[in-house]
């Protein structure tokens, strides 16, 4: 059942969303060749502890509980990468996803960052992935049903020669990280059941995952890390967005912006 949020509840969600944005700004300030994904994860965990926020990812149930507060997915890893002693290298792209609960309400956001200078393919992939999220945020203020938004996202990705991941989708968010509805980033015969009206009070975690090659993915032996089947790079962009009387309101505003801007 979809739960619509009041203006007061949306403002409470903005508090958690802005802490998630702070986490991303911290991440962005740390990303450099030689830094490990584990070091970045530890810094985000400390930030959440300092603000009495509960990380949403650490301990998340699966075949094994997720062991970290961030997902750190490098190059061909799509989502759910586990932070480790892996050192980032010049030319990598790293997709960072994190979320927290603050005063009972959740925020969730992901962004893909270049490590130093990246090649032309990765530059284009980063641009197209970010644009897909931007299209969604713009179109939810114009469309009446979600499927029309997803169709626009998918069209832009396809036109660029890339593919949208279909194994994973966005989600409603509120007092829990994952609430109804499911929010697919694509349209096919199976998404009809996931269609829903775009109405005031809806809060969504919109998160397109775009692959340079095939849309097909697989889960690695750690039970969490998802990678592209062809080994081509992938990007992941996500904002928590409320639909209000004034249009779309990005509660995680600040994620992906240059540090200090």
C-alpha cells in the first residue's frame, strides 16, 4: 500500500536526506587514487554516529547481512559492492549508495564519481546516467503516471547506446527504506503491474542504473555485489524525491554537487 506523506513528514525526511547529502559530500572529498573503499565507508559511518543517525544498509538482511554502511561499486560493479581494502585507481568510476534514518525518517541517495581522469566512454556514461535521473525528476512534475516517466528515462539511455538495468528498481521511502511502490526505471511487459499515479505526498527513491553494454547482470559469490555480465562499466544515480503541490522536491539535494559549492 502506498503511503502519502504530509508536508510535516516531508520536512522530517528532508533532515535525513540532507545528512545523506553531507555523507556524499564527505565521500566526494575523499575520492582519490590510493584511497580504499573501506576508508570511505568508515568515514561515513562515523558521520552518521556523530549525528545519532542509524545507517540503513549495515546489517540489511540477505543470505548474509550487509556488512557496511555504504555500497561501493567500482567500474563493472553495478550496485551493492562491499567496501574493502581495495584501493581506488586513476580512471576508475565508483558508485556510492548510502542511507540513514534520522528521527524516525529515512533518506537514501547514490552517485557515481570519477576517480581522477576517466576515459571518454566513462565520461559519457556518467553524463547519461545523471541525465536519466534528471529526466525523472523533471517528468514526475509533468506526468500523471509513473510509466510515462520511466519511458522517457529509458528512451534517453537507449538513444545514447547504453542499457538500463532491469533486475533492480527504485522504491517508495518513508519511515522504512523500502516502501511501496516499486519504481522501475524502464518499461516492458512486466512493469504494467508496477504502474502508479503520481500524486501529491508521494516520496520516491528514484535510482536509474545504466550499463555501457548489456543490461544483463549477475551476483557475485559474496551474495551482494552485482556486476555487468560483459564486464563493461556501470553507473548508479539516486535521489529521494517528494512530489508536492509546488512540484518535485529533491530531499537529498546536494548529492553530486562539487564539494563546497
